[in-house]
C-alpha cells in the first residue's frame, strides 16, 4: 500500500457539532421541536437535504419552501464553517505519521468543492492534502468508483495500492469497486438505517477509534506505529 484516501465528514474531520448547532437554531427560530443531536449526527453524511428534512419533515425536498430553507442552512454553514469543527481526536498525529514517511494522503468526498476547500483552508490542511476529489470533478459520485479512480490517477498510484477510509456504505462500495483496501470508520456518522450490521458493508476491516485506524494503517503501509500516548493528543 502506498497512499491513504479519506472521506471527509465523519471520517477525517468531525464537523457534526456545527451542523447540529445550525439545525437546532433553525428549530428554535421556527418554534419547532428541537431535533436531537444524535439524530442529526446520523444524517450528516446524507447531506444538507437530509439534515434540513429533520426540521421540516412535512415538506417535499423539491418544494420551493424547502429549497429556501436548505439554502438558508447552507449559507449559515458557509459563514460559520469552523466554529466547533476539528479533526477527530488522534487524527493530527496520524497525518503527521503519514507525512513523515512520505506517504501521500488525500480526500474523496461528496461534499461540494467550495465548502470542502473552505473547510481545509480554515484547518490549514490545503497544502498537506495530496489530492482532493469532489462531486464537481466527476460525472458519477460515490458509490460509483469514478472518484476513486480519478484520485488514483492524480496520485499516479494504482487503486490496488491505495487504502480508503469512510463511514458510509457508499464509501466502502466505491472503494471496493475500485479494488482499494477499505476501512470502515465506525467512530464516524454511521447512517441510522445501516449502523446495526456493519459487517454487511463488507469492508476489509472495521475500526472503532482513530487509534485502531492508526494501527491498521501502520500494518498495511509497513511503517513504525506512533506511541499510543502521542495518538491521544489532538494537535
């Protein structure tokens, strides 16, 4: 294995707190029942439409009023994209481990490019990320393997020599279809309808914590693992 690719929300970066804050603000402004934070978390990987639907379940997603609310949600998120957002605990030293071994890492996400780039910029990850593939770069997004193949091409590394880490069935499906080694990040935003049978996702391995992810990556990449005390540091 020669490279590592990550899904973004729920795998590399813990963005849920900012989404929860905005959705719950919208509930209070509309004098609606405040949606539970844990429920919002399960919908993060499903995108803005799914999260806004929690606030306005009676509206069709193609309804003009719903689309207005969705845009309001996106505007708020863009304006305050990194308030409580950060990499998952242990992820900073994990990336440092990869970089110290000259192992490129990148991101393949279904998040729009302008939001992804803004997020990476605010977290000072832009220059460190070796490849970034977003929906605008392909005709078919995950679970189709097209984004995975594009990332591999840009890295000049065969897909079979790349590890892909994700927290949604479409991540694992896309990685498997591209013949990558797949890791299910069970610490992420597991969708409600799929979280009770993780083995059914058919990932090569399931990890419950970033410390486990670091161990698996060390084994697959044949590098010396970091001290566990170091992994517990966030920066």
